[in-house]
C-alpha cells in the first residue's frame, strides 16, 4: 500500500499501535505531516523480532519516516508540517524548530541517542541542521514533558532522530536504498544512498547524502540569499552475538559549506560535525528485561564571516567557533508484579568557545584583531538520574509517574580575555550590566517529575488523558555567557552569568475519540514558568544592549485534529494549533510566539497512486513584544505584527513496483509571498529580522530499494 508523503487520515486508524508502550493501548499521531504506514509498522515488527523492550515512553507522539521528508528542504522545515511545531528561518539551511511556543535549548534534540549542540552563537546551525533525514529511519516528536528518559530540561518537547537496523535473514546478505530528487525554484538536487551487508551475527551499514541548493525566490519574485551545500556520511558496525544482545558502533560526519543567510550580516563558509557513538542493548539479562548503554562524543566546528561569500564590506569580520559535547546514558527496565520500572543515569558535558575577529588589515594595520570573546570557553556539565514507573490499575486506567534529578555546573574560563583597543572583555561586559558578582562557577540542583493518567473504556473508542510535569532547564552558554561587543552599545549582546534556571509546571488535558470513519483528537495545555529566561533589550542612553533576565511567564494553548475517511479511497483531514505566551512580570506578550495555525487536506488513494491537495494557513499575529524593558517602542524581540497567510500544496506518490517509488508535488501552488512570524537575530546587531518563505516549487523524487 502506498502512502502520502504528507499525513493521511486513514493512517490515524492504521497505526494505532505503532507508538505504544507494551503495557497499554496507544493512540495515533495528531500530525499534519506525513506518515509512512509500511515503514512504521515494519519498525515495530523489527523491535518485536529483536525482543527490545521500550522504556516508558508515552503513546501520544508523532513519528515520521524517511519518506515523509520532501526533498530539497532543510530537515526542520519538514518538521514544521507537524501540528504544533513552528520554526524560524534565517536562510535555506538551519530552520530552528519551536514546539508549542518553546525553542532552542527548551527542546531536547537527540541524533541517534547523541546530543549535538551547534557551533554558531547566533544559531545558524541548530542541532537539526546536522540531521539529514535520509540518514535515519524515523523522527519521533514528543510534545511537552511526557518522559524523563532523554535528559533534564526540554520543557517544550523532545525530537528523537532514530536509526533501526534490522537483523539480517540467512537469505538476505545485502540491502540497498538509493534516491535522487530535484526541487525547482531553488534548483536543488538531493541524492542519497543506504547500503547494508551482513548476516545473523552482525552488519556493516554505509549511508551517504548530498544536497546542493541555490538561492530561492519568494512569492514576490525576489531572490532570497539561501544557497548551501551539505554532504553527510555515516558508518555503522553492528555485532549481534545472540537474539538478546546487540552492540553498535557508529561514526557520523556532516559538512555544510557556503551557506548564505539574508540580513544576518554574516554567512557560513564552513560548518562541520563529527560524532562517535557506541550503543549496547541486552535483553533478558537476569531480572532486567532490557539494559541500554549509550556513549557518544560530538565535535562541531563552525565559521561565519561577512566577506568570503558576499560583496566586500567596509570591515571584514570573522567568527570561528567550536562546540564539543560528550556524554552517555545507562538505563534498565524490568517488569514487576506492580508494573514496569525504568531507571537510569545520564550525563551531558558541553564545551563551547567562539571569538569574533576583525580581519581588515587596511583599516587596522594588522592581520587580525580580536573584537569579541563571544563564548569565553563556556563549560556546562550536567549529570542526572531518573526513575519512571508505569502500571495498569485496570483494563481501563494506566498511570505513569517519574522523578528526575540533575546536578549542573556552569562556568566560563576566559572571561578576562581582553579584545583589542577599547572593547570590553566578557567580565567587563557582565559587570557593566549585571553587577560585580559574576565570577566563578554556578551550581544548580534541578528536580523534575511527572504524573500521567490515561483512561480508556473497554470498547477503546475513547481515550482520556491528563498529565502534570515539572521540569527545570539550566540556561545555556549563550544565555549565561555571550559577550558580543559592537561599534555602538545598542549592538551589544551580553549574557547573564547570574541568571536562574527556568522552572516549568505543565498541565495537559486531552481526549481522543474514534467513530467508524471519524477520529477527533483534542488537547489543551498550560505551562506556568518561574524564572523564565527572557531575552530583552536594555535601552538606557550610552549603555544599550541585548540582555537576559528572569521573569514570571505563562504559555498556554491547544490543538485540534480531525480525520475523516469519506470512502475507501477518499479521506479528509484538518487541524489547528494555538499558543499564547504572556510575560506576567511586565504584563506584556512573550516574544516569538507562533500565531493560530491550521491545515486542511483532501487525498485520494488507489492501488498504486496517491494524490492530494493541502491548504496551510496562519492567522495574523498581533500579540507581539515590540517594547524593550525600559519602554522603548520598536526594540522588542518581535520585529512586527505579522500578516496572516494561506498556501496551497499538491502532493502525490506512485508505486511503480516493489523496487521503485516516485514521489512528487508542488508547494505554494499560487506563488504567495509570505513570512513565518518566528524570526531570528542579526549576527552583528541582535535585533530581529524576518526572511520570506519560498514561492512556488515543484519537486520530484525517485527511490529504488531492495
């Protein structure tokens, strides 16, 4: 059966068990992205063959397969197709996702179990930019805090990019998948290959991918500087000595070159990530149903400048940076007479350094002069432990409870490094804006927990659920230690070493109701945040800057999704998501909150061909933060009120035979000019900019596999 490259209502009915915890019935995704039923159900079958026991992960999550990502787009751009996920655009590469109004390190992003933190202080390379969709079997989206197993913090949600290499059968020595794609407008080409060889005792898997994308035109016919070239490669070596054990080593490398960013003041001629990883899984080991050990190290090097990829400016500036993360996770799960228990310990240890240099010898008389110590050798070490217990109190009621503790130590080791001339060191900047008590390390002991209940009558036609969670997020290296000088004080960007951790208290209520041909999924959530880390503008005369401070905040919203099987071939789907953020301390709107977003989709599916039409819409965003902390209008972290928009997309898929699959579509058929409300800051002046979305683009992908 072929399936839409964008989500189909029939899939809601067909993958009900795809994301289930073994102790209870699961519900299906509430997504406007595509889901490939065959791939998802195959993944579940593979888990059963390997006899892998999943930790206590909740059922309400979205899972995308490799075929759900349309070609020629950044990975996070495809994630924006999921209901409840938005994202800010800086160029063609590096869309920064946002889930339910929370973003950046308010999300946990794991690439096959490893944390990868980008090297750019201005987030040209968020973690998702190093995750080419062709290199993974699936991407799982968990909204909010529904599990404690993937690190501390992450109040907005968790993105899991996952690989699952199936064991080889005796008559199956080779597997291969090759795909080639083209997208008009940006004239993008996308090529990938996935080759595996092995036997019952192990396997070798090689994955390669390349995307070359040129500048695109927006719906107004204007060229947007957005070109980039990305090459990724992966080597996996697996050893399966028995049906109850699996060891896997992997090496990933991702290289992005010549990435252009309109309005950002700088481009990125080079960004590289290398990740080494080991995972061991042992099933039925003593009293344990499963023990899982993961160890990883990721190294990111990034360069941005304002002269190698654009017309020569008056002053050459260059900012090299590194971001290295190592860590691991050890967890154990077992069944007791009372329910399923999962316990674990994990660690994440980050080292980030960045400097900005003046490379204009004609102006300075020197080859290079240090302008700013952007990340003054910032180190954040986080060690945690978690416990989760899930049980069926009856055939109708399932409960999950969990507790987590994290010990976090943050420090910056180069705060006294002096830039050239009269520019200020990090320590001098911190002292000027936050006072004298800014030296030394910061220690945070963070406690989090969750409680979740799901009730489903015996006929399983309705699922009621309620969840409450507390999560604590320690500020990241930018929020605590960024130290960016500027020609004028208003262009400064200064972190706050004394900033307190965010404490999120989230409540979510929802219901899923199924009839013969219709399924309705409704969820409501509220998140009360103590010490929300607010990026703000301080506009005192001669002492202006972008700063960080704590405020009390509230984020609330809801999602509604409806799937209707009109007939055996026709299906209709619709959904809407709404988020409202409020700065309670200052009685003003929180910045960078997405507006009301909705979609409607009609699709037809035959034996080999699937075709559909989709309308994506967003309302005007009038709740914006245009005012600084000192009341200066026009200096807030929102650029403007953003007009609403609507775009029409066409999509299809044709199954030629068991080996060949053709995907095709046209995005933004009417060539509308529009921009997402979420926006980004300039590398020199951190005030926000908005980048328009692409205009009309036709795309085609051919996939061959054995």
